[in-house]
C-alpha cells in the first residue's frame, strides 16, 4: 500500500471509527461476548473486595498490631501496589502473545490464596508480605482483560463494554464495605477464633479468610472462557511441536512506538493516575473519617459508604464509558480523553466540600457527586489505550499504564492522606482536612493535564492507524 493510500485510509478510519473495514475478521457472537464481560466483572469484583477490605479494619488492626495510620496506609497502598505495578510489565508482555484466559485464571488463584493467608499472619511484616502477594496475582487481570475485550467488541462498543467491566471496581469496593461490615459485626460478637494448624486468630483475620477463599471458584470459572481470536496483524513463530503461535513484537519496537507518542501517553496516564490517586486515597479513609469525625460505628460507616460506592461509583464508570463512545463517534477522535479530563474537573468541588460540612445528609449528597464524577476516567481511560496502540502492543502498553496508575494512585493515594494526618496535622481527629484539600487539588491538576493532551491525542491516533495499515497492507 502506498503512502498516499495509507494516508487516505487513516483519514477515513480516524473520522469514521465505526465503519466496516474490507477483509476484517468477524467479531465473536455478541451474546457470548457479554457473557465474558459478566465473568470478568465477577473476577474484578472479587479483586476489589480483596483489595479494599482493609479500609474497614483500620481500628482493630491498629490496635492488635500496634501500628500508626501511616503504617496502615502502607498495607492499603504501597505493599500491594509495588508488586502489582512492577510485575504487571512482564505479564503485559505475555498478554501480547500467550493465552490470556490462562493468565487471568492463574492470577485469580494467586490473589485469592494470598488474601486468605492474610488471615493467618502473626505480625505486621507477615501481613505486609502477603499483601504484596495479593498484588502479584491481581497484576494479571486488567491487561489481559482489556486486550480480550478489544478482540470481542467493535471499536464503537468497546468503551461501553470496558465500562461494564470497570463496574467491578465499585461493585467490589462497595461489597467489601457492606459485606465486610456485616462479617465484622458477626465475628466481633464471637471473639477470637481457633483454627486447626493455625491456632487463635483475631476477628479481623476471619474477614480475610471469608473474602479470599471463594475466589478459588472464580479462578476455575474463568478457566472455562474461550480465548478470542486476535485482531489485526500478528507476528507468528513455530514452536517445538511445529505449531504456529503468536510472537510478540520486539520490546524495543513497542517502547519506541510508545516514546514516539509520549506527549499523549503522559497526559493520558497522569490524568488517569491523579484521578485514581484521589479515588484510592478517599476510599481507604472515608469509613475512618465517618467514625472519627461524625462518631459513627464502623459497621454503619461501611454499610452506608459501601452503598454509595456501589451505586454512584458503578454509575460513573458506565456513564464515563458510554460518554466516551458517544463523543468519539460524534467525530471527536480524542473524545475519550476529553471525558476523562472533564470528569476530574467536575469531581473537584464536591471532593473539597463533603469532608468540611457538618450535616451528615449533606456529607453523603456531596460524596455521591464526588464519587460519580471521579470515576469517569476509568472506562474511557482503558478504552483509549486500546485505540492508541496496535493489537500486539496493547498488553504491554496497558500494563505500563496500570504501572503508572498503581504507583501514583494506589501507592501514594492512601499514604498522602495518612501523611497529612500524622505528620502535618499530627492529630488523627483532623482527618477531615486531609480528605478535603489534597484530593481536590489532585483532581484539578488531573483534569487540566488531561485537557492539555487533546491535540497530541489526534496525532497519536493518526500514527497508530497508519502503522496498522502499513503492516496489514
């Protein structure tokens, strides 16, 4: 294909993203594709139950392990995030050529077992190591899921599908709070529990066992999913058995393409990461805020905040994905990044206001809006990386995106708030101010950085379409 023909194809594809491409492989059955989404939502839900359950256990864990808010924040963020982020990169490389269903199933099994092992820890550092193990397992899920769903759904439906998948974040986080609160209420009435081979464990350790072990069944369910056929040009190689298998592109070529589009990726990743920093940080400390500032019981704080997360977090994820699809289909190829940036800016005033008001009903009204808008970046953020990278680069690119988001969002989010409380205010009862000012500033910065990337995004979209046409032609 000549450069002129490529340029014409690029222009047509960029401005008419839903059109059919001659010779394109048919997409899988939509009913089965949505079944796959449902299974992935369940997996994502369990991952966030295992990830977020600590936010309800701050009080008893601080008491029994004799630790500070900051040490607790390391369990919530850094311990999990460091291996989740770093191991995501080699796993992302595997996603680009290996069977993605197998990768996800193995990851679910690992994180479920490691969560259950948290219920057997005898010290802070044992618990720290097991939390690192949870991160290792969960690193396998999203890069593979993003890649699979891009092969199951047409581009004009991909954002919505990823939005439904992204519901698992807030369904899981909400269920972690609601179910966890009920489990805490039950185990607190029974005192210490004695288990064979393990001995006596604290009530909060029973919670880890209760939410971790069922994930093993989810891993077996995931194993039954069909691997979708990869779309676009794929390199192949012959294995020892004489079979042709997908071969990953040289890592240097992938990194080189990402570097060529660094202006777009930096803007996209920072917008996403700063929004996530606010979301993770707030979610880790709101139950404690309701207990310390407004005198609530932890069971009530977990239940009511869990409902807010499930309803408004889920609604925001789906709405963000849907809006990203619509704006893009309307003729704005950078529509997904636009939705991300606007969502961050819209969430900022509500994030600033809810910790500072005295009225509990008003706290929850403002919190609902903050939760809804702050989740807008999740679905279009995941969909954007699929359209910014060719198929055989998506796994590594998604893993690198998650690396950035995890280190900044999850690694720093809970600790920024805890550090403000412990080191700046030096009073745990000042947590409302730690929740008000840093998240609002972070959201404002994220929104502005996202909007600054709109023009480079158009150039990157042209590059990826041109690359794909050249390699397919």
